[in-house]
C-alpha cells in the first residue's frame, strides 16, 4: 500500500502542474492535414496562445479531471504492481527484495504492471482525449466556436464517460487499446532505465543498505526520472500520435473529407501516406517539455513519500 500511496501522490502532483502542455500536445497530434498552412494551431507556442485567447483557462485545462484521476490511478496501480512483481522475481531468483535485480527481471515486472494498468485505465484516457479536443473546455461554453455550431458536447468527465458507454459501448471506451498496449514498452523502458541509473548512482557513492542500493534522495530521484523518461519517450512517441487519432471523436468537429482512424494499422498507414515521418512527431516539443519535468516530479515525490512511509514503524 505504501508504493500505491507514493505513486498516487507523484502522479497527481505532476499532472496538475503540467496539464496545459498535454492539451496543446493532443490538439497538435490530431492535426492531420499535410498542408501546415491550414492547421488551426501553428506550433506549440502559438497553439497555446490561441487556446488561452479563445477559450481561457477552461480550454487550456480541458480534460484535467480525467487526467488527474487517470494519472493517480495509473501511477498508484503501476508502482504497487511493479513493487509486488519485483518482490516475486527477487524471491524466485533468491535475491534480497530491496536489492538489485537483473535488467530482464525489471523489464518483466514493468511490463506486468503496464499491461494491468493499461486495461484498467483505458476508458479514462479516452475521456481525457475527447475532452481535450473539445474546444471551450469540459463544459458547454456559449462563447466557443464549437458550442455555437450546435454540436452535442460532453458536459464533463462523468457525462463523457456515460455518453461514450451509451453510444459506443465497450468498443468506444477501449478505443486505442492496441497502441496503449504497445506503449507498455514505454513504461518498461523507463523503469528499467531508472533502476539501472539508480544502481549506477548508488554504486558510484558506495551506498548500500540491507544488501541492496541505499534509498536515493528525492532530488536525485527526480534527475534519474528525467533521464530515464527521455530514453523512453524518444522511442515510443509515434505510438502516442496514433492512439490520439484513434481515440478522437469521429462524429463532430472534423471536416467531412478528413480521414478516419478506426484501427491501429490503418492509423499508421494513413498517417504515413499523408504526412510522412513528420506526422508521427506532431506535438513532440510540448510533449517533451511536459513529460520530462513531470517524470522528475513523479519520481521525486514517489521516492520522497515512500521514504517517509518506510520510516514509520
């Protein structure tokens, strides 16, 4: 339970601080017109300014509720499962539970945690994507272009979840599950890199405790979290673009001749055919700016909270 609490604290705090960058990233990801001159958002900075100017705080924080809930649940479940999986592998290998494990064992533990977390939280991420792409924010905004058009809008987190379930069923709630499963490799890469970097840092200072690496300080954990995140994000970002395009609403807010992305393979092939490799990296800049400090905050909070909890009798 301690790993769960620490994971929730880390995930929620980083999400709240950096959500506006996620909104900009998502809107850039689904801009699929090959002609950049017709794009609504001309880059991350101009996109952010336009969202704030047209929609205010409600727009730049669209989808914040499911983002915070999803992040808290995801990180809590992820760390709790990962902690338990590492303990199982340590027992199976005859190692100390708090000690270092082979890279393969860390990878397996991270993969287990990622798959379980992905299946549990996919509906939340579908709702988050839909609300982020709904101009004017999560609530109906009479001043927004989208509301004036008369389109049926989601009134918030719960309404979006209920509406998707009612109109699209489980298939709607689990759109993008295939690329999400592929993205489990992101967490596996990051956690494996994090454990590896943490072991190197501990070995360099000759800090050992109970047969394993000593606990790292929150500041150091933040730096290691940032480095491990950079390794993972550069390898997996194209899958995030594909997922966002699959999860977006297809019934409103898109031109009649816009391509549809119903399946993973279809989304990959159409994105490449229309936009080339560049299409898979739309929104990359705000994503990097968001996820690197987010990961640093998450791991610093996780190690800090876990250290406090472990000190309690």
